[in-house]
C-alpha cells in the first residue's frame, strides 16, 4: 500500500459551518503534512506532524485546527472559514530518516474545499 | 530564506524533447525533486536527485544538477500528450524528527501539441 487517502474529495461549506478533512496512510510513515494549494500555484505548507507531535505550524489562522490521533491518521478541523480559504488541501506523508531514505513526500489526491 | 524559481509555461510538439528549468537558493538542500501534477490531482513524484550527484537518468527523464549555479533541469525525451501537466521542482531540508520541509517552485505548465 503506497497510498495516501484523503476524504472527502470535495467539500462545500458555509462560513459558519464546522467540518473536517481526513487523511490516512498505512505505509508506516512517521511524518504527515497539510498543504494548501490555490489554482495554478505551488502547494504552501500549513502544518507538519512528526511522530504524532505538531512540529511546524506555518502561522496558520486558528480557524484551521490539525489533529493527529495516531501515526496513520491526520485530520484538519475547519471552523468559521472565509471564502478566500477555498483551495485544494493536500495531505502528504514521508518515512523516517535513514539509509536509502529519499525524503520523498507521498501526496494524496487532495480535498477541494469551497467556502460560500 | 529559500526561493525556488521556474518559468511558468512551456509548449512543445509531440515527439520533441522538453526541458524544464529551475533555480534554487538554499545550498544546504540534500535532495531536489521533480513532481508532476495533472489537473484535479495531487502531486506525483517523478524523480529526485541527491545533492552530491550531477546527473540522473530514469527512462525518458534526465535530471541535471549544477550545484555551483544552483540550477536544476528536467529533460523529458519523446514528449507525449500525456506529459501535459504542471511540473514543480522542490528542494528539501530536514526539518525535525522524521519530517522534511519542501520548498516548491512556482510550477511550469507543460503543454504538448499534437
């Protein structure tokens, strides 16, 4: 299994809604990432979890709240979002440092979020 | 700080070679990557090169690395219509624990004309 699975694929929500994006991997990777990508732009790093602990928060507004319940799962809780938060949200994972580790990030297909 | 630059657009005829260029600024990068993104999809790793290498060839793909000039290129031989996509170069530095921090270039939209 070399997949990162993200659900839902599409999400439409109002500015007062609370929703969550989910990400799952079963490759034994110990680092997981959330990226935000606007159309025709490169992905922008939001959060990094390493060994289930939040190691990087790239000054993301608190209306985005990440959670890593275990080493295979990563959630992104959404509350009181703005229309400008509409984007493709990508989850990724990478394996531990070590010999032969290429440092590759494995990406999911993304969750396309529209905020009305 | 890191900054990775790419030209935004490239058009080639089917069967020709494509060369996508990238410049980066962080000399401490250990790996450099090329990712491909098709419309509506996530990012797929095409190939990578370790910073102590000059060249890597993988079937139709050739990566060249000039560390002195901090220049990376991806050559796609015999380009096909299925190669039409956005191509991102990325540099990697180790962050913390098992994590790596990637900085992506702006992406090059490759259009393959029949």
